[in-house]
C-alpha cells in the first residue's frame, strides 16, 4: 500500500527531502559510535551533493554539520568536526510583529494612501488648491477602481465614494468636476512575438 507524505512525520528541514531525513533517522539508531560517525559523514557528503557549496567551503561544511544536528533533533551523538549549534538557540521564538488592522475600511481597493490624501484634502480650506487636489484624488480613485473592476467604473460612483470616505467633508457636484477618461489596458500575454 502506498504511504502518502502527509501521513508521515513532518520534515524538520524540508529542503533536504525525505530520503536525507530517513538517513539521519537511521543514523541515530546505529549503536557503534565509529559506524555512526562514518554514517554522519556520508550524510553530510550527500547533503553537499544536493546543494553544492557557493562561497567559503569551510563555512558551508560547518553549516551542513549544523543542519545534520538540527535534523536529528540534537539527538545524534557523534564526534562533530565543528562545535555544533546550540539547541537553546531554537528554544525561544521572537515576539510576533503586530499588524495594524484598520477598524472599518470598506473601500480597501483604493488603499490607505488615497484615504490619507482624502483626509489631507478634507482639512484644507476651500479654494483652487483644494479643488485641484480633489480632482487629482478622484482621477487616481478612478484609475484604481478601473484596475479592480473595469466594468463598474462610473464618475458618480467615484464622487460618491469620495464623499463617503471624507465623511461628507468633500461633496463635489458631478457637473462641476470633469474626470479623465482612462482605457483599460489588457494584461500582457507573456509570450514573445516571433521575428520574421
């Protein structure tokens, strides 16, 4: 019967694969120390064949011996040619990085930068400078919305979203503001054209 990998134990260093892990597991069961040392050196040679050294060969060899210790869960009792890595290094996990999650950001497709620009424009006094910034913001919102949903782009919707995102501070008349017309660019096919 076929045994699937998802039923086997999780690999400690999956880049080396299941066969190297099986060799390490077998090496930990060998009773004779000399034979265990020889087996460990053979495993490191096999690891080096899989991933040849680039750079300092001596430092790379040390790294392979450290990986051997890690893959054996620090249970392999052999004569290491280098001082093996200390298992306590892996005991403490780093503190998780806190992610800022916006409380309510219903128009995620516009992004946080647009929201920041809208907040800036909301605080500006009425005038030509504010109107120019609002026009730039609305045009950028239209481009962004066209990238997210090419069929559903309407100037009234853009201005409505602008009013909603500014909490009513920016309420422009659709007749007063003229948004640019953008064409939806087709996605590249990824194939190169043949030269004739």
